[in-house]
């Protein structure tokens, strides 16, 4: 029997986040067929269950200041190169920008794979040129990202691989514990969203849209799950007079029971790589509304025919100007990226989002139909398919 090959997964930390969740899922999927090690730069905050996984804390957390960051990068490169030699690593797979910067400079006897998990990295010319020249494969989490990189950086070593979604585990987690939802069924409709307190998530849009929803449907409520103080968001809720109907739960190791209790999931991000929270909600048969940010939502929510409307495969966000009631969910045009927590102006795009939420809340049959179709769609992102394709990429 052939010896198992050695895989090194590299991640800045295992604190809460989509790339971190993807790293843990990847390790668990590969561990039966490979010797898997996870290298983290900062292991002080571990949000995920790592039982049965080999995690090496390099104890090289982020540094402040330009000079300190350069020295920290050099130390990370040195530590990674040593670890690769010590473990005789065959495949090094880094997730996230800071992990990939160290990975490509820590070349040993391994094949290097850099995962591009967000659009911010995709817009970084220096990094993308670096990965295109030095990685064995640049692995994008959506086809849109791959096409953009081909056109912008002439990337020839790219491929795309959708994030793994363990639907069965999510459903089991959703039913594994009883929760006290912030709003009871008697309180009315439950709208939910998930993401850290970051301008990337566009929560000011959601809050202003919800103000319009609540004005029309007084028995509606909004819950936002995620890490951060949300001070500006909470202040906006207060100014809009909706504080009693908006809950900020903070981060949760198991958010799925809460999503499972909601009527509708809404995502207002202004950029993503491949939005995990969106497909997780769909796995729980929640109807979804998403803004068509770069990248992911169009690929997820539209039929293949609608997604391929452009002859040159341009990003749909470049030419969608109206609401699309897609095959698997509702897609709105990309919204303003400029944070606006002032309460005196609700824009047309925010009103349009509010109108779509109202329409969906008032149509139970449509919600149920989208829930079923969304659940069927996310089977295309099964862990088994992800593993099969990742192993194929390793052997390219």
C-alpha cells in the first residue's frame, strides 16, 4: 500500500471566519487519506473543534508597524520552511492573504497552492502577480474570481473550487440544541443575517431596509449574528426607532439553530469570495436575498442559463441593474460600498431591498419554494465533491 502523502494547511488563526471554517472542514475531509497538519500563526484564539487534528502553533501573531511586519513575515517564512522540511510536506495549501504571502516564499520540496478566498486579495496587483508566478496553482473559490484574474493578471495557473458545504452536519447542528431565540414566534417574522462587524458586510443597508420593512410589517424582527461591538449599527437602530426589534447576538460556535428558526436570510455584503453564510442558510431551507457583490451570489442563486448571459463571461455585477428573481433566490444589484450610518436618508436601493423583503415575508408559498430549491442547489457544494476536486488539483 502506498504511503500517505503529507499536506500542510496554512491559516493565520483559527478564530471565527469563513476561511477558518473552510480550513477545518478541509482537514477533516483529507485526514483519512493524507497526513494533514494545520499551521497557524496565532493559536491564542481557537474558535473551532480541532479534536483529532494536528495543529502546530507557530506563535507568530500579527505585528504592527511596517518594519515589524516585514520582520514578522521573514520569521513566518523561516518557520514554515523548517516545518515543511521537518514534515516532508508534499502539498502546502494556504488560505488567506497573509498565509499565502508566507507560503509562496517558503518553498521547500512541496507543491504550493494558494487559495484566494476574498475579492480584496483579488484586487491586490502585487499579490496576484506573485501567486501567478510562484504558486503551483492559484485556487479561486468562484468561477467569477478565476475569470477576473485571467483577464486582469493573465493568470495561467488558476482553477476554481467551491467551498465545501456539509449539509447533513449543518442540519444536525441546527437540531442539536434548543435555543432561546431573541424574538418569539408571537413577536412575528424573523429576518436573520450573519457576519462580523465590518463595513464589508454592508449592515447599514440591511438596517435601513429593515426600518422600511418594520414600518410596513410592525411584527417583523431582525437578528444579526457575528463578532464585534456593532456600536454604529446599534446607534443607527436607536435613531431609527427600531432597537427593540433588532438583536445583535455576538459570535456563536453554533449559529445554525438560530438560522433554522428564521423566516428569511439576507446578505448585504459589498464583496465576498464565496459567501459561506448564504449557502449555509440555504442548506437549512431558508429563502435568501443577496446583493450581487463580487463574487459568489450570482453563481449561487441564478440558473446556469441566467448566469452565462454574457458572451465574454463578464461578472454579472458589471451589468445587473435590477432585481432578479433567480432560480434559487433573489438577487439585487450591488449596493453602495460607502458606509452611511446617518438615519435621515434611506436610499432607493435600500428601499428596494426593503420591498423585496416585504414581498417575500408576505408570500409563504414563495418562501417555501425558494427554501426547497435552495436546498437542492447546495448539494452541488458537497464535501465529497470538494474533496474529489481538491485531490485532482493537487495532482495537476
